[in-house]
């Protein structure tokens, strides 16, 4: 139950979200709510072909539409040296296609008009002549020697982007040569899309008088976007003001800089008027950052008793036409090396190859640290394959192989240092709470009656925080984050942070952290984010990094303020600083707890009654560079029933037991888990972006790419254990992405378990009813 947020010591309490009143009342302020004087509207002309030469563009008819102000083509951008922009992966990407297009819905031209309708009408009248080229949508085909080379702009004349590996190949091979048991499994994690309720969009407002660009954008990383824009456009960074208002969901989709953003800015630079661009749902799904599309093979070497010894993984990563995710040596593949999961392997070797195809570029996180979801899915599917080979209960197999709590900090064979965990405790709590052994008995009884019931287990280790700086950076920017806190004379606080929430509850949780550190209530703290003119420089919100990085910055910034406050308190109490202690709510004289002053009293004194020589004010800024990432973990169990007549899968129960370290707000954590589980459910059973052989996107809208409603979503059961991070200032680890990481494998393992009497060992997601029905039909269960 939520408590009064005026209560002191707010950490760990379920305080109502401070953001909710304005959202519930419909008073949120999103980019499309903003209307500026003399604002124009932009629409983008997109290619119907997946691969084709552009032989001509005619804009005459489009310019005849009343209200059309400007049409931009790739040739126009070439003259401005803006035809190509850098990606976060060290690649480059076309803003508007010039010589050829590389995927369906690629941007070819941008039309700016006085109304949105006029811009759309004119865009339809832009005549583009194409000459179709051979299409490659299969990454394995793209690697063949006779495959057409898609990126002829590159010096390397092949579709192979990069090769990455981790672990010791030779030692791993030696283990496999001598292992009594070896199992393997090919797994595809299909192409999916974050598909936030609010699509991407922006308003570019260039003031010719001041030379300043104000840019409103649905951004998860406003400061990073400002830096990228300065690098791309040549505008001085101090002349760029980025404002990210309320963001209607991101899930990784709103981290990249998209061509539409650049076009809107160019149009405003040329016209000196604000230009708004809001993409359609089809544009969002078909052209912005996708996720997954990994083709994976895992092999596990084990002994006869089920003790895992070695792991080999080989993966082909389909990155579409441009490598757009992040540095290939670190993020897209790098976090994939967490694939050893929660298990104590002696050795592991992991390799990934990135490949270009005629698909939209991307590779965004989709509510997970980059590639951790693919890694967790792969190891959990393959562990179930090993359990069946050994005729062993999958729960028992996991219990035999968990990293033990006394092994932490644990050095994984692929180079990670796990900070803390008690996997056995978390897993046993999950087994007990769901009644695992009773469910197995029920399953045996149902199978005897010809009924299909499955129980699926997934345990996982997440890696979050997008740090430390010595290990990770994007375009040379270190992966710190920041907080600036000011305590006013009345004891009220304004805190500004470099991250940007999209529904995670930052305005509440960061207020709780700061309130806890300063002896104030969360209601005394106002949190602001998303404005580069006021917030300190930060890297944004993705990869569950808000609590591990910005949360750490907020706590340490508040402690820095408390250090000064202690000196002022000693002055007020007329004792030496060494005689003053902090009890969590006030400064008191050691041995005389009745003599004390509150932070509110100290705050007033900071402006009116200071020790001699002390600078007035009570404020600080802190940039937190984490010493290591944090490693939340969890144990998820799904129970499903299958309708033998239709192949439909019903999720009867789903339990998620998470360990995210110390919890700031249990209610918000539970909400985050519910949301992530719903997305994991959608990926397992509903979502896929397929392409035909001509490169046509077959799921470009919500008619074909399914988003679950409240009626579709199962009932979620949750619980948690707590193993604090030993290096984080408040012992927190992050949880927002964990349920998306852990849940797909639990769903698939449950369905495969239900169908195992028919010899089924694997089904690729999404598990549509027709896939299950086909298996049942082939086995004579249904007709």
C-alpha cells in the first residue's frame, strides 16, 4: 500500500508516483502537443523498394500543392555535407538516399508545408524513378561470395560488418573434446520492435536572429543528441537547446538520431521557421530502430551428472542496411557475452558476426541492455535441452550449476565481474511460491488424460548501468551520469539530472533517494530532467542505467551537500564538527541527541548564519562514474495449458522473482516488472517483423505487428530477494529491463515442456497458435 510521501526516510517505501496526477488528468506535454508561432509541418517520401537505384526525382507536381514551402532531397544535403551521418557503431547512414535505396521505407525526400495535410499530399506527388536491384534479406545468403554487395560506399566490398569474440577458444575446445555429454541448439530471436505508444518526432526551431536552435524531441538522451547534432550540423553546441518533454515510452527506440530529425533541422535552418515532424505508426515500425534478429547456435559440454563444463556460441547478427546500434566491439555483441548466465562454466567461447541486409537498420535495446535478452534466451533454451538429454528435471539441473553466493565477486569466463547475488535463494523462493513439485504432479496426471500442460523455467543474470567509463563509451563520451541539487533557504529542493524518464517514475524515485540522504520527505524534492539548458550533462536513460548511474550521482551529490551542512550544523550547535553526527533525519551532538538541528534549519542558515569564511548556499553537482556495472538477477516460472483443438496457448500462471539489490520504491519496481513481463509475453507469442524475398516489410503496423492489450496480458505474480550491489552508493542494481530479459525463455520453455511428449525440443518465437496446431496435427492429436 502506498504511503504519504511527506513521510521522512522515504527510501524503500511505496510512495505514489509524483508524475501521475498530470498524466491522469491528461496534462502531459508531449512533442505533438507543442504548437509554435508560424510552425510548419514535414512529411517524408519513402522508398517502396528494398534495393534499387534512384534514376531521377521530380518535385514539380509536389511544389504545386498550396502551402508547400520546401522540398529537400539527398542532393541538397550533399551540398551541405549532411547526406550521411555517423551512427553509434562507427558506421555512417544516409539521411536521404542519393544513388540508391537499401531498404523499404528508406527516406528519399522531405516535404515541408504550412499544414500537415499539405505536406502529406505533396509527398505523395514527389516522383521518384527507381531501377530495382537484387534483394538480400537472409543474413546467411548475404555472406555468400556471390551475394550482391549492398554497401558499395564502404572500402570493404562485402556484406560482413565485423567479427567479435570473447572467451578462450582453445581451452573451450579442449573441454568439448573430453566432455561426456554435448548438446547443441539452433535458436533464432526474431526481429521485433519497441513500438512505444508515442512514435518518434521533433520540432526544430532555428532563430536566425540569435543563431540558436531549439529542438524539441522525443529523446531518451537529450545531451547526447545535442552533442551529435553539433558534430553533424556544425552548429556550436552552446547554440543548441534540446528539450525532451514528456516521452510516451521509449524502450530504446528513442536513443538514435533518425534522418527525420536531421531533415527537420535542415528545413528550419533554411526557412527560419519552426518545423514539426511526427512519424506515423508505419514509419515508426518499418524504419526506426528494431531489436534482436539474432541467429544463434549454442553448445553445452557437461558431465553425466549434469555439471556444465563449457559453452560454445556462434551467432549471426542481422543489422539491416546500416550498423546503427553502438560500437560493435562493446555494445551490440559485447553484452551478449553475458550468455553464460547464472551458471558456473569453466570455459566459454562466444563469437558474433554482424551482417548487412536489405532491411531497416537498428539494433536498439528494446527494454534490455544491448543483446542481454538474446543471450539470456539462448542459454536458458539450451539448458532445457541439456536437461532433457540427461532426463533430469530442469530445476535440478539449474540448482547443480548456479554460481554460489560465496563465489562473488565472480569472474565469468567471458570477462565479466559479477558484483553480488544469491541465485539459489532466489530460485528456491520461486519454486516454493509457485508450488513447483505440486505442479509437476498435476502435469503428470493431466498427461495421463491426454491434456497438455507445461512448466517453463528461466533464470537470468542481467548486466546494466552502461558503465564503467574504462569499459564503455559511445563516440568517445564516457558512460557517467550526473545530478545537480540545490537546497533552498526553506529546506525545499530542486534536483536536475542528466537522464530522461519515459515512464520509469524518476520524479518519484530520485526524490526518494535525495530525501533519504538529506533527511527530507520526497515531497520536498522537485526533480527535473530533459532540458539541456538546465540539467547537467548526462548520457540518458537506456540499458537500465538510470538507477545505477544517475541514482548513484543523486545519492553522492546529496552526500556532498550533507558534508557542508554538517559544518553549518556544528556552527549552529556551537560544537566542533567532529562532535556532530547524522541520524538520518537531523544533525545531533554526539551523546546529547536532544541537541539537534534539521536540514531545514541548516538550509536557512546556509543563506543567513554561516561560519566565518564559508561560501553561502547549499548546493552541489556530482558526476558519477561507476566502478563496475551492476548485475541484477531473477528466477521466472511460467505455467501454460494448450488447447489441443486450436493450438492456442493459455498462460495460467507466471511468477517473477527478481533481485535488483536495494529497492527504492517497491510499487514502482512492481509496475516496471509488470510492464516488462507484458512485453516479454508479446515477444514470445505475438511479435515478429518478417520480410518477403523482395524485402517487403510484412508487419509495418499494429494490424500485423501485435501489441498486447489488458485482455491479452496474463496475471503476473511477483516477489523479490535482495543482494545489494557492494559498489553502488545505495546498493541498488536496476530492474526495468530484467523482466523482458528473463521472461521469453520461460514462456518458450513452458510450451516446449507441454509438447515434449511428441519429441519437441524447440520452437522458435513467436509461438503462434498455428505453429502449435501443426505439431499437434502431425502427431495425430487434432485434425
